[in-house]
C-alpha cells in the first residue's frame, strides 16, 4: 500500500487480534506474544479487539498492562474494542489499556506520521451495550485529510461494502476465530463474507480485507511508499 509521505520509505505494522486475556490466556502466554511482536521490529502495533476476556481484574492479575509496556513500537500501539471489551465494561477497559500505553480508537481516526489515516471502529456490540450507537464510516472520515491512504481496524468483519465505498486501502478484523473448531468454522463461513485470511474486494482493487485468525497468528505487513 503506497504511503502518503514520500519522506518515509516504509512502515512495519504488526496486528494482533483476540488475545482474550483472562483465565485461559495467562501471563506467560502474554509475555511470549510480546516477545514475538518485538521480534518483528514493528514501527506501529494494532490490537484488533477482544484484548481482555470478561473482566479487567482477570487481565490485571495476569499483568497485561505491564507486558504491553514492553512493546517496542516507535509510532505507538493502537487498539479498537471488540465485543468482549463491552462485556468487561468499555470505559474501564479504555482507562486500563491507557496505562499500558495503548490508545483505544472508538469511531475516530488518527493521522500517522503524515503518511496514513488510521480509523478505529466501535464494535457492532456498541449498538446493544454502548451508550452511543456506532457511527457511519463516512461521518468519521468527514474531517480526515483527503490525500492519505486509509487503514480501518474493525473487530467484527461485517458490512465490508462500507469500507469499499469510502476508499479504504486495508481493513483489519478479528472476532471469528475461524469458528475455533469443526464444525463451527463451517458456520462462520456462512455468516461472514470472509471468515479468515485475505480478501481482495473485486469492486475496489485497492481494498484488502485481512481477517486475523486469533492470538496464535500475528500479522506483520510492511507498508511501502
């Protein structure tokens, strides 16, 4: 994906989804994940939802924020909420993650190094459990620069045509775990346009939907000028 700033040759972005820190993802696994991220020498890191499982207290017991502070990414760590952030209490999660140096984007955008626009979406669960409904992508981008490529972080891979219509270059999603096990993977293939992996939208050749499988898969992508 071409960057908007010719002074920057490339950026290495690492994306991780569905960590679900809690009873089943303990401190040693988080530590291993952070080591893997740092081993990829990222410029920027994306956490694409469901970072915590059911509660802040369980994540705190496993030392999540302490491990997040170890991530070496000069351009920062950006995240979006998944459905589990709402189960745990979205406002409390946002405050907790900020202590680990993570900026949670909730239907807002950030301009990264004058090179790209990073949009973080509220999860669709906001329409049920949030104080405010999820905003249209067109509304979020209304005040964004018009000459930079757009990356969208959206935990649940639905309404992909919305990204297409707004000229998004890459969307990163999570949530499905590819059904986790048979036969649930067959069900997720029926529900979602792309249950996992890479989807190139035919009507918009520059839009690439990347569905990150789960915490066992860390995605590294180099963005070139």
